[in-house]
């Protein structure tokens, strides 16, 4: 698991799937607002003129020299919900990311977001 204190160290590292296939580059980490633990990452993918940020959970992540290995296959991550490289995840689309990966979505007691970008 990536610790919140280590997040900045892993930006711009390659993100690979369990078979070592490169998915893209780690752009940002989103923490769970209830625990402040890293929960999701955005990965920059696509051609240089058509890049986007796809979301991937950080469960069972493995950190290596120059790479972050996620537990989901490249094809799965590439089809995940995405945003533009200059965009922010809208609150109303946050649950979609969790549903895509069959994860429980738990907003705060007063409707607060579950994810916060670090």
C-alpha cells in the first residue's frame, strides 16, 4: 500500500498490471476521506495528443524501482471511468468509479465525497 507520506515520490512512475504490462504513468493519488489512506490513483494513458486519466484502485499495490504494480489487468484499467488531463472528478461521478471495480461506495454521513486528491 502506498502511504500518504510517500505519494509524491511515486508520481510520474510507470503503472503496470500484474503481468508487468505498462498501463500508463501515475498522475495523482486519491485518498479515502474517512481514513486518509490512499485508495485510488489516476493513470495517464493514450497517445500524446489524446491523453486521459483513468482511475484504478490501489488495493494490493506493489511498489518497485520506477514502477507501481496494480492488481487489475491492463485491459480492465484502460476501460475504466476517466477524466481529461486537466479535469477533476465530479462528485456525482465518484460512485461510478467504485461500481466499475465492484467496490463499495461509502460517502460521508452528510454526503461528503469518499475520495480526495493528494
